[in-house]
C-alpha cells in the first residue's frame, strides 16, 4: 500500500508556508505541493530522514497554481512529471488532460476539486490506515471558511465529496487531521 509522510506542516499568519507531503507508491516517489517553507531544508531534511533523495522523486503534484504551493518544484529532477488540473508537464512537453480520475498508481489518483481557485485538485491515496486526501479544500483543522475562495459553494460541495471517501485530510496549511474532525463551513 502507499505511504504518506507529511514533510512539512504549513501555517498561515504573519508568515505563510504550505504543507508539503511525500507519497510513496510502487516505484513512484511523489511530492505534493513543494511550496513556500522557511528554508529548503524544511523539505529536504525530512526526506533524507526517510531515506529519500530529491533525485528519487518521479512526480510532483500541484494542488493549484499559487506560489505558496509551487515555488520549490525545481528541487526535483527535470524529468519528473508535474501534474496539475489540466496537464502533465515534463521538460518542455505540455501534455493536456483533465485531472479527474487520473491514476498515478493503482493507489494514488487525482480529483478535480475547484473552489479555492478554478484550478484545484486533490490527491487521493489508499494506505493501510485508510484513504488519505491531500487537498487545499481546508487550510487547516481549525479554520472552517476559505476566506480567499473564488467559489465558496464549490468548496463546500467538494468538501462533501472528499469527506465521503477520506479518513485523513492533509490540508493546505496545517497538520493532518481526521476527516471526522473536519471543520464545517456552514
Ligand atoms: Zn491558494
Ligand atoms: Zn495555500
């Protein structure tokens, strides 16, 4: 089964950092949202501690296009596949495809979950501990609304979709939390 390790739990406040996550599934080594962190070592050292080198990374998934989730893509190999809502990018090849239902491995697939921006996707991972969903639909386990959402109704609708399948949520700017404890935006 796939393994999920949060490399860095993001935050928002005076400063902002994104949650950066490593997913290992079969022969794929996937980094989700290599974005803003206080220093690059905040991503790299936890990888080293897991026995993973940056050159081992085969895929990068971007939850959406904001820099706080993307600025550190180039830490990883130039032939890594970069996945977003509408394409896969490798070197100078832009391979358009919708993300909905795309499977990176039998255990890792993408869902289109817009609302924060029109470009949001969530990464769904089957693990021994249940289904983990990496998503910016929540900023963290405490903040219920998305104050920056371009479409709050879409966020709420897509949260419902995710909660139907998730046991654990890895949010955009915080530590993982149980889906049962997800804050509700009424
Ligand atoms: Zn954003
Ligand atoms: Zn964000």
